[in-house]
């Protein structure tokens, strides 16, 4: 039923991966990536590898896997509404032009799946329920993208 990469299913046009899977990912068709990183340096390194492997467009974001303001007060980076707007614009521009949208974060479980779930609800609702069944979407990230 599903195509798999690194043991992860492609849900419609979306593939959620951990960073190591994203770095090694290659695809014969046109693909773009939302790259979620914990530091700017990590983002630069990952973007370089993604480009070398044929990624057509990359949106690089830096924020931690935290769920509320109390974590931000401890020095963690919370996803911002501005980053949410960047995600919406990127997806709106890329969705029709790519065969696959890869979304990755460190483990490929929380931040990336939250973005994938929000995108699916907008563009491919028949797949949106799978994100909560297979992953653990970060509700802060998800809520920043709703409504689309």
C-alpha cells in the first residue's frame, strides 16, 4: 500500500525522516525538503548533503522539540509564528511542483510529523490521520500551522 524509505512510509506526497535518513535520502523524481535543525551549523551541513543528493528546494528551520513557553524560558528555541508562515509559503510554492516533500527533524517523530500532519490536512486530508497514529506530533508546532 505504501512506498517505504528507511522504514518510513510515504504518506501521499510526504515522507517523515530522522536527520540521518534525510542526509542519505536519494530520489529519482523531483523532491523538496523542510529541514528542522537544532542549530544553524547543523542546518548548513544538512542542507549541503540534501542538495548533493538532488533536493530541488530546501527550507531550513532552527528550533528545538519543545511544547510551550516554559521551555523557551530555559534556553530552548520554540518554533515561532514567523517560522510557521515560512512553512506555509514554502509548501504553497512547492506542493504542485514536487513529487515528494521530505520533512525531517532530529528523530523524525515530533516536529516533522506535526508539520506533515498540518500539510496533509490542507492538501491531502485522506492521509492526515496517519501522522498521529505513526508519530507523536508536537502540538505547539502543529497549532502554529493551523489554520492554514
